[in-house]
C-alpha cells in the first residue's frame, strides 16, 4: 500500500472491522459456548456468560450415544471422494473450454449451471427409484455420484475461470517446442493451475460436507454421514439446547478446522475468478 | 500445427462432463415430467392412472401458490439485496488496514461452514425463541416485550437466517475483487478532489461489477431451491405466511406423499427458474464475459 | 442302508445350512430418537448375550425424518430396513397394503393376550397383528400442584374444560413468565391437529360424517376452536403457534407452564432429572365437556417388519426381545420402574411395584378411556382418535393444522379458519373420490 495511514485511522478501522466480524461470528460462538453449559444453564434467563455452569458432559453423552467416528468417516469419504471424482471429470472439460473455446462455450457453461435448477424434493422419488434399481441405496459410491453430479457445474465453472487467467502464449510456446498435448497439460498447465484447483477442491468439499437432503434421504446406516448424525439429535424429547449444540459443534468442527487452515486458498477459490 | 486434432481432443475432453450432466438432468427430468401427469400417491399404490394436467391445475388453483411464488422471489431478492449491499460494505471495511486480518477473515467466513439445518436451528432456538432466545433476553433487559420473530415476521426471519449463511460468500468475493483494484487510480482520484462517495460510485463500483454478477448468479441458483431452513424454523407458517415454492413441493412430496403433484410442482419450479435465469442473463450476463 | 445314509446326509445338510444361516445375521432397525428408544440401545448387551448370532445396526432419526425415510422405503419396496418404528396411524394403512409382515407367529412367551386391548386393537388388521407396541400413550393434564395450591384451587381427577379455563386464569402470571396453560400450536397432523382433533371429540365434533363430508362448518368445531383460541390467547405463552411437543416440554420443565395437556409419556420427563418442577407435578385425566367423551388420544410407537425385509426371522427375534415382559423387567432392574416403556401390557399395571409410580394409574385410565373405533359422540366412518386412518390424512391434517396455527398467530378468526378448512378438505375429499 502506497498510502500512508495515521495510527488513529488504523485503530478506528480495526475496531470497526472486529466489531462487524464478531457480530457475524457470534451465532457460531454462542452455539459453541452453549455446548459447554449444563442444560439448565443453557436456557437460564438472563443468559449466563462467565457465571455459567460449564461442563463437558454434553460431549461425553453425544459421543456415547452414537457412533460418531463412523458418521465422520463417511462424511470424509463422501465429501473428498465426490470432489476428487468431480475434478477428474471437470479438469479436461474446463481446460478445453478455456483454451479451445467454441462459439457455444458460454451457452454450454450456462446450460451446465441450469442443471442445478430442479428442486431436490421434486426429484426425490425418481432418484430414490433409480438408486433402488441400481442397488446404490445406502452406499458411499451412490452418494459420491450424486454429490459429484450436483457440484460438477460449479467445479467446471470455477476451473474454467482459473484456466482463463493462464496466458495462452505460454501454452503456444510450449506447443512450439513440440510438447504433446499430454505433456502440455502435465508440465505446463497443471503447475500453473494448482492454486485454482486447490481452491475449487476446498469449496466443493465444503459444499458436499454441508449437503443435508440427499445424504439423509439416500442412506440408512452404512453410508450415513454427519448430516444424519445431526438429524438423530435434533429435537429429542424436549429441546436439549446444550446437547444439540454439542452435536452441532461436532458436526461442523472438522470442516471449520479445515477451512481455517486453508482459508488463504479458500479466499482465492471463493472468487470464482470473479476478478482478473 | 495440430489445430484440427486439438479441437477433436477438446471435444473428447468436454464430452464426459456434458454426457454425465445431460443424463443427470434428463433422466430425473423425464421421470418427473412423466409422474407430473399421473396420479401417484405413495400410500395408495392401488389407485394410479393418467390424470392429464390435474396436478398442474391443483398447483395453480391452490390458495398458497401465488403467495409461495411471491415468497420465493422475496427470499431470493431479499437475500441477494442484503448479501450484496452488506457484503460490499464489509468488504470495503476489511480492505482497510486492520490489525489481525487473518483471524478476522476466518471469523467472517465461519457461517459458510455451518450446515444449513444447524444454522437454522441455532437461530431458531438460541436466538429467536420467544422465551429462551437471546433476543428475547435482550428485549426483556430493556423492559420490552420479546419480538415473536417466527410468528409475527416469519419471512423476514427466514431471509435473515439465509442471508447470514450467504453473507460470507459474498463478502469474500468482494474482498478479493477489491484487492485487485489499483490503489494508484484511487489516489489519483483523491488528489483530484473526488469525494469518497464519488470514488466509490465511479471507480470501486464499476470495478466490482463482475464480482456482483457472479454473486448474484451463483446465489440465485442455490437460493431458488431453499426449503431446509424453512422446514426447521417456521414450517412454512404461521398458516402459509412463509411457504415458498420448494417448500410447497416439499409438503406434497414428504407430508402428503403425493408424488404426482410434487412432480408437477418441480416442473413449474424449473420453468420459473429458467425465466429468472433468462432475465438475469439479459440483465447482467453481459458483465460476465465468460 | 442307503435310505439311512441319505437321511443322515440330508440331516447334515440341514444342520450345515442352518449353521450358515445362524452364522451372523445383521438386521437394520430404524427408531425414533426418543428417550425410551435410546434407552433400548443402551441395553443391547442383554440382547447380544441371548442372541450372539444377530447383529443389530441402528438408524436413529428425528420423528419427521424417520417417517419420511421409512415411508419412501416401504412404498417403493426398498427393503432397507428389517425392523421399523411406526405409529398407530401407519399400521392399519400399511397392513392393508400388505407392506408389513404379520406378527401372529411370535413365540408363546410373547404373550400377545397381555397387550392392552385398546392398543392391540389399533395394531391389528383383519385378525393379523402387524406391529408390536413398544410404548403406548394417551394424553392427560399435567399441572403444577404448587401453583394450584397458591391459587386456592384443586384439580379434580377428571376435570371439565371449564375447570381448565378457571385454573389457567388463576395460575397465569405474565409478569413472572408463568402461563396458565401450554398447548400445541405448531402446524402438523401429528402436532397441533393431534391435540385439536382429540379435543374436538370431547366437544362432540368430528372430521367427517358417515358419507365422508367434512364437518368443520359444524357448531361443535366452532366451539372447539373458539375455546382453544380463547384459552391460548389469554393464558398461553407468546409465540405458541410455533410450539409443539418438544417446545412445550421445555417450557413446562422450566416452570413456565401452569398446565400442559399432552402425551402421557411426558409424565416421566416432567418428573425426571431435567425438570426443575419434578416434585410439583400433578396429573389428571384429559378434560371433557359432559358429553361422554374425553379429549385424550391414543397412540403407540410400535415395531414392525416390512414385508420386503429378507431377514424376517431375526427381525421377529428382535421384536420379541424388545417388546415382551422380560424387557420391561430388564429396564426396571437397570433404570427403575419409572423408566419402563409404559402403556403396552396389562401385566405392567397389575404389578405392585409399578403402581407406586406417580403417573401409572392416570396413564392406564387415560388409555382405557380412548376408543379408536368410536372416537367421538356421533358415528364416524373412520378409525382413529386424534387422526383419521386414511392415507390422505397426513396431507389433510397438515393443511388444516396450518390454517388453525395461523388462527392462533392471530392472522385469521376462528370463523375464517373453519371456513377455509372446510373448503380445503372438501376439495381434497372430492378430488380423491371419497365424496361421490
């Protein structure tokens, strides 16, 4: 930054920005705090902050009541699997659309996005019947397929915009040097595209992790991920605010931690190449 | 040079995506279209048959339909308005020199990582609950009657919750967009005596056009299908005050188990989504230069 | 010689076959996430010790999600579950469709005659028992003895609606956030409509006349809805149109309700460890209006086997374990009598130990006073106390529930709500061919 800033301004903007950030974050924070309170303390009026009755009991109970590791592992397999498979299919497509564009490339992209327009509930029975037919119910591979197809348009779109940013001349030069198409992709394109691919991957893992309709509808036990884990805790005989909060925290914590560690990539990924 | 073969290779490389997406689109769509003309109730398998356009007629005649349509557009429009306006304002703030940028950014993204049903249940139970929510505690603290968010203002409450979920997405796109804005240009404008508002109006806003387009496009696609948050919080009520088109379909499919009607609703929703997309593309698509 | 050998070989083959069949069967059991069902999962050591050859996989889900998944599965013949938890509403409909396996051949130790007649009747179709009750419930009045005493009132064991209104008025103290009565207001056929339909029975109202004509334009329904709205607007908690069973339970446990009319199973929760008013709760029968019917319902969460299950024998073994008398004794020995799943067996209520549980008598009296075959004063063409056992009812009940919930939120008057309900139900019944 070339501009000089007065210390007073620095402090003003810092305070303002932190206030805004804390307001946005507060619901998550409040949920995490609630998860460490006893049920009585969680619904106490006026709300208790420092004087609350802190406990780990909720986590112990939630952990003991269900097979968390299995739900967690299914979530990992489904989210990562669908994203990797999606990338595998999307990278060539995005590459060719970015570097060998045709007249209809833009229409094709829009058409791909439009496949996401059918409301999930409306196709619930058709998809369920198809899954039943092909023996995919309650299988991880079935969910990997569904989530991959759901997010494929987003993956292609993101990759496309990243690839667009790579100057075509570099590829021309490589081609002049006699590089084959394969070599061009492996040695020239891929290294330059890695940040874009990484952020695409992250965003799609998050989208797949948070999906809570198909993952509940199409599973029973073997493939059920954390969304189903949450569905087994919401509203059990009286609203156990603290236990529900603990279960919720356990469901979002892995992805929250992943997101925090990779937020730089993610920030890039979230732009969808919206900026050049 | 191998232009010809490159083009051919390119076709081959796009093909898997196009074929897969085509199957993924056409098979359920065809099945849904088929069901939409049939009497198909999950719990009465013995009564089936063709019913012509009855399922569509039911939707159009339903007293909730036009309200649901309005609510759907209200939800999409409301969330877009909030996330774009607040997103830009917050992005402008985050673009300033700030201590602790890294942590700050993490806090702002956090809502995006929360599963939608969890987000809705946090807001419903920990904040908007008329007896146990934090908002009611605050209202009481000021000696006021707690606001009955989900009963008196169901649509604004749902819009607020969904906007909270999507605000980080919008903010981050705008933050990144702002970072690529050359500071020389801004400084030059400042030297020329342009007011802060004019700098925003004539330099920053035009620069953000493409980012805004992307935010609107992507969010619209997701927002048009939202029903989970409504199911968790207001169940479309009170009455049908917060029923949207996807929620109406959800009720037919899941509660009434009337797959024929749900399918008809799905086809109507697809048509609606395409109309919205058409106007979006006409209105803002040119900013995309994809 | 050869015949003996053959017989021997045959026998070995059978043993071998039986051996592999016995090796290990995994059954998938779908349950609701309520306390009794979760407790059962904690007692699985007993089942595993008795049946090491059967492995049980649990699917525990919130009621609405469970119903959605199980219904989709059974209606499409998915065969994903071997044992499902379903309610009294589903059993007759699904049984008639041939979707459930008959449980008539459960072993003698199951003692089918011990089941409470009202509950058993609701789970039997054409002489076939299609589901085994895990716990049964009716509804009753739960009230705060301390607040009643402070108001100088006593709650009769069998109150009238006028008694309820008087008590609600006397206990309400909005300053202290104590509301005289908490009732369901959240829209849904199993939420506000379960309560309101049961309540309407005591006002002499009915959903349909004998020719399936909706009756929401009757003076009885008008009296029901007006009484309910009046009671809730004057003495109920704010925001009640979003309160279902869970929300009211939480409010009652926090000491914010004077009375709560809801499921009898709630009795063990309001007197349990999560309640701040555990030692101050009294029980009374659901109210009546002197017409010979009380406003209480009848429900049982029951275990059933989908006809599409491939492992019916193992599933029957499990159901026998989970719902016979030994299981009740097992829970009593591990968790105390108050935590035994109530409302299924006569022998439980004959047990002297169980009789000491404070809500035992009121529960059995409530269950016995409900009659699914003659739910209200006038004759009806349907079975069911708080529901109408036809496939269309989930949709109908939810539509009407939304209209009544809107009335509670103050968006409609009682007359408008009833006219709307009448029109909506008439349309639907005509479209589905009930009204000729």
